[in-house]
C-alpha cells in the first residue's frame, strides 16, 4: 500500500530529469508549489467542512465558534485563508513565468489553455469561498460582483439570477456558493489539474532551450530534494503567517445597511478601482473578455520567432522594450486615474467618462506601439508580448492604486 | 447481414431519439433560464408607511428593512426612493449634513431627489409609487420604477 503510494508520487516525475530543468530560475517552483497549496487547501477545507454550517442564520456563528472553541480551529481557518491568498499570487506568477519563458507554444499550447481554465477555477474558488463567512464585507462584495454580471448584454440578468438563485444575495445563494465551493469546483479542479500535470510530462517536462538539453540526473534525490526544501519553506511561511495574522472576519451580514468603508479583497482591488472610473459593462465585462481572447490568441502568434524556454526571447533590445512598455503603461494609468478623480468623476456622466478614457487609453497605446514598431523589426511575437506587458502593467497599477485607496493613503 | 443492418438502424434510432430528448431538454432549460416561464408571481406589496399627518415637511424617513426612504418635501410632496445604488446594487447611506446619499462601495453620490451628483452611477435612484388610502400613505414595493432624470411629476401630492 505505502509502496504503491510512493511509486505513484514518483511517477509524477520521470526517473531522470534534465539538470537545467530543475534549476531554481527555470520555474521558481511556482507550479509545483501551487499544486502543494491546492492539496493543503483541500485538507484544511475538509476539516473546515466539519464545523461550517451553510445557513444564513448559522454560518457566521459557526465561524465564531470555530475561532473560539475548536482546538486549532482558528489556525486551520487561517491556513486555509493564507494558502488561498498565496495560491492566487502563485498562479498569476506561474502564468507570467510560462509566458515570458516562452513555454506556451507548439505542444505546450494545449496545456496553456488548461492552465487558463485552472486560473478561472482558482478565482471561482476565491469568489465562492468569499461569501461563506456571511459577514458584511463578503455579503456586499458578492452583491457587487453579481451586479457586474447583470450588465452582461442580453443574458446578464438570467446569469446573475442563476448564480445567486434569486434576485439578490440570500440564503439560497449561500447554499449554492457552498455547494460550488466544496462540491462542484473541487471535482473540476481535480480533473483539470490532473490533465495539466500529465500534459507537462507529455511535453517531456519543463521547457528549456535546445542547447541546454542533454545532461540528465536522477529525479530522486536531485529534484525530490529540491521539492522537499521548497515545501518546507512554504509550510513554515504559511504557518508563521497563520499564527500571527488572522483571516478577516467583520460583523455579521446586514442586508439593510452597507458599512461606511468597504473594500474588495486584494486580488479584486484592481477591478474595484477600474469600476470607480468606468462603466461596468466595459470595465467588468468587455475588457476582461478582450483580455481573455488575447490570452487565447497569444500562443498562436509569432511562432517562427519563438525560442522555447528562453527568457524574454533572449534579446537585450526586447528586454528594454518590455521595461519601457511597463513604465509607459504605469504612467498612463496613473495619469488617467488622476484625471478621472480630479475632473471627470464630478462633472461628466460615467458613460462619457468611459468613452473618453477608453479611447484615450487605446489611442495612446496604439501610438506607442506604432512608435516602437518603426524602430524595430515588426515581429508578431514582440507585439503580443508588449501588448501583454501594457495590459498587465495597467492592471497591476490599478491594483496598487486601489489598495492605497483602501488603506486611505490617497 | 440482415441482423447487422437491423442493429445499425436500431442504434441510429436510439441515437436520434436521445438527440430529440436532449434538444427538448435544452430548450426547456433555456426557457427557464431566460425566465419565459413565470414562477411565483410576486404579490402586490403595498407597504403602509403611516398616517399622512405624521410626516414632517423637509424630513427623510427611512424604512431600512424595506430598502427604501420617503422624502417629505418642504411643499408637502412625497418622493419614495429605493436605497439600492443604481451602479452595482449596494445600499446607499444618507449624509444628513450635506443632504446626500452616498454609496460606500464606489462613492457614487446622489442629491435629495436622487439625482446623480458624482459618478460612477449614472441613473438616479429608482422610485416607488406612492398613493393615499384612508389617509394613510401606501408605497407600492412590487416594482421599482427606473428613471433617467428627475422631473416634478415624480413627486406625489395629495389633494
């Protein structure tokens, strides 16, 4: 029995691996650590399920009881919270890593798509889990997100009502979210994650440049040893965080009154900031869909120039361009936010504000791209990467501005 | 041979039958999804706000659990407004000093008549129909009336 478990775990890896594939700066272990976080979340989630009651009357109380009366209850909830937070961060970093080390092309394209599905599942987990404590913050945050869905053309209302099981967030929504969070999504995640890992092996492991191939070492101990060290560090970090910082829990949900200050979780802070300035149909639906389409197209662009496994395609000029694009998008975003806060918000209707800001953004960005393309060879690969840097840079800037606003620094 | 042909046609029959059932099922689901079937119809909710003499001019009366507020204007008119922000559905708070409704979620602001003072909201607060029955003010909560701007007809005057 034990032997077969050990054999199964070892079969997740090939018996021998490339020495350059297991260097730290190749993957930073982000994918592997994410898998570990998922299992930690499953374990703590199963434990939390023993005490949590998915009922509007009892949900909040059950978490209070968990915090005060169950042995290590608070610690387990904190570990669940911190693992989820770090998982969100690591999944995004993992996405950036495979994109910029050009590990999404050819036979890895399919796995990039499975990765996008996993990303969606991770955020769906975060969103559904967010409602479960049934406190003020979670109740109103879910109300806001559900109302963004309502702006979806034609099917918006039906979609939101389907998700919430009603016209507003109620005890029916709580049951629905609970079942999604602890029943439906885990099954889906398990299936897609298994395929994701299997496809890595089918692509013969981590993507490395052609010239670095050929030096093989035994997986055990070389890779296994590194993995164990990474896991230990992760466990220590999460335990420390969980001991010193509690998962948030505000006052019980009050359906009649919103607290004076309400903030989105940090991974939605950028979205909240965006919705302050532009119309929900654009900010909450059209732009995310456009970005998703872009992510679907990316692994098909500029295939003739791809150097699989080479960070930033290797050229110094391109690296400089990425940096330039990042600085440009940060400055442009800050400028637009300042402009919106100072003038547009109080004197214009949000529809005109949106038209103004979105057109300014896209005209400026296109101008920037045209300027760049005049000064370098027109390659699809560099265009796609620079567009990605521009969008991501803007969103990260919005997140930082949103967090600063939440902390009432600005 | 005969047997084989028969078995294929049976297979096809079953396939087609299943497909037909599935199609009906999908259409039924779509129908429900888009709300073509009307489920429980909400009964008319006529909320009794109180005797008309009990309202002071120039004051706001809040019915938080019903989610609306009643503004008794200086000239004796009444305006019943939904407290749900028209942007993304948070409940607005009322700032008595500046006589504004302020949404805590994305800081939209509305004036006493519910008009937008500050975006991201762009529609005024929704209205409820007010009526007088036996000298008591009744508010029809069954339907929130959407409006694009404020006009004097929205105010309810008795007599």
